C-alpha cells in the first residue's frame, strides 16, 4: 500500500510553504517523500516536483484559448484532470512503489474541496490504486483574529471533511505572524459555549438563533480542532509552539 497526503485550504494559507518545509524535514530525517503539484497556475516551487498538472494542462492556456477567467479556468483544468485520471495520473502513479509517500499540493479555490466532486473523485482514484489517503487542511492564523472569521474557517474545514471523507488534520498556519499567541488558546480546541458567547457579542441580536445553530453544527461533529504550526522554528514539527 502507498500513502498519500492531500494538502488543501484557502488561497494564501501556506500550502506550498508547508509542502516545502515537510520535504526539508523528511530529507533531514532521511525519509523519502514525493510532492505532486495540482495547481495549474503555479510556476515556481521551493520543493522538487515529481508530477505537475501543467504537464497535462495549463491555466494560462485555458484562459487564452477559451476566454475564461481564473476561477472558471481552474475548474476547467481540474475537470480535465478528472477526465484523465485513468491515463495521465495512473501512468504517473505506476512509477511509485508500495511504501512511497506522495504529498499533493492542491489549488486554493474553496469550492474544489467543499462542494464540487472533483477532488473527492481524485481521492477515490488514489484509493483504487491502493493508496491510503489523509487530508491536511491549512487555515491562515488571521482567522483567529476574531470569532466570526474563526467560525467561518471552521465551517469551511468541516465542509471539506464531510466532502472528502478522509482522516483529517486541521492546521493553523503562519503562527509566526501572530503577535499575542496566548489569545489563540481558546480557539485551538474551542468550547461551544465560549464560541457562542463570543459570536453573540460580535453580531447583532437578531442573529442569535443562527449563531446557536452554527455552533451546534460544529459541536455535533466534534471534529474541528486546530494544531498551530510555526514553520520558522526547527521545533515546529513537534507542534509545541506555545512552550
């Protein structure tokens, strides 16, 4: 059985930086991983790429030839990838042995991992090829700036977890940019009553029922918690950034 990690999250959340740091960390430990870039708009990388979607299709070409914008062009590219899973991707995967570990650096358009089936079908294809797959969802640490952004990030993460149905880890990235780290402790594994109280303070009274429903939804699944990571520290991989 092979192993695969799907790195997802909104644009600018630090997915490529995470992949680069993970590669360097594994290289230091003498472990081998292979990184695949699935972003048809990406051109420059800080890590070696073993598979690159632009070998199959380029966002620039799609936008120029079909007159699509960036979002529509990206969806077209991912649909094209989905249509070629049994050809291009299957041929590429044949080069990897049972114990190989692949990391997929995914594009940052939220709909790809929240409510359209492309990445889900991609995951199912990996499973059929005998890969054990997990998901890593990155959320920029700015989403702990206030409770409204945090709940929005939670709901996006929960949507991805439900859509992909994978073993799943949520990471708060860019913790080096947070000035008061003690302020985020309540958000790492939040208590529902704390979140509801904070929401009610921030939002007008007539949204209280909506706030209660949102928090109940997060609490019902009991799966949305975040691990902070500061990639600028060598000890970041142990995740003990508060010490």
